[in-house]
């Protein structure tokens, strides 16, 4: 009996979301968190290191969850979904890229609007930048789960 798309989507999204929350807040080092948005070689390296550990955490969670649930995933679609998530996570976490998008989408004041809300003195959490960062990541997790679930028809193991 083929895996249902709904079950694969639900399991994949749950695994990716839980792993994202853990890796984005517990696995990421303080150095990575502080430097990943810098427009320097160190900033790029910090972001790559963060995305590497985050991606590994997500892949392990996805594997453990789908094995425990007895679900089979399309290897090709799973790799594509994980790659999409990793690339977009890097883009979002470079910060100036997400701020640029927020400014471009804000026709009222063009100054970043919600992105610039909050002072971030204690931590970046609670700011508009953090909220938009996490919302963008979660949207990409949803897209990744859709990609994974798209390959669950009988005979579709691309």
C-alpha cells in the first residue's frame, strides 16, 4: 500500500519544524548567531557552518521520524527539499537579504517597517527581524514538506 501524501507531508513538516526550532536555537553557536549576518568572509563562514549543522539536524530528524512512522520517502525529492531549505535558510540568515526584501515589500515607508521593530538589546528575539526570519524559515519548511510529499505515489521514487 503506497504511503499517503497527507501522512508524508504531516510527518515531514513536523520533523523539519521540530528540528528547525532545536537547531536554530540550541545547536547554533553564539559565534555563528552573532556573525552570520556580517558582510564579511567570517560572516559567510559562520552562516555556512550554522546551515550545515542545521541541515544535518533536520535530515536526522526526518529520517528518524519517517522510519518510526513506517513511511518511505522519495530520495530525490527529499534531497531536493533539504537543499531548498538549506539554500533559503542561508539566504534568510545573511540578514541584509531579508531586510532588503522587507524594505522592497513595504510600500508605505520603505525603511524596513516591521523588520526594524524592537531594539534587540537583550537578544534579537522579540524584534520584527526575528519574527520575519522565523516566518520565512517556516514557510520554507512547509514548501520542503510539500516537495517531499509529492513523491509518495506508488512507483514514484525519483
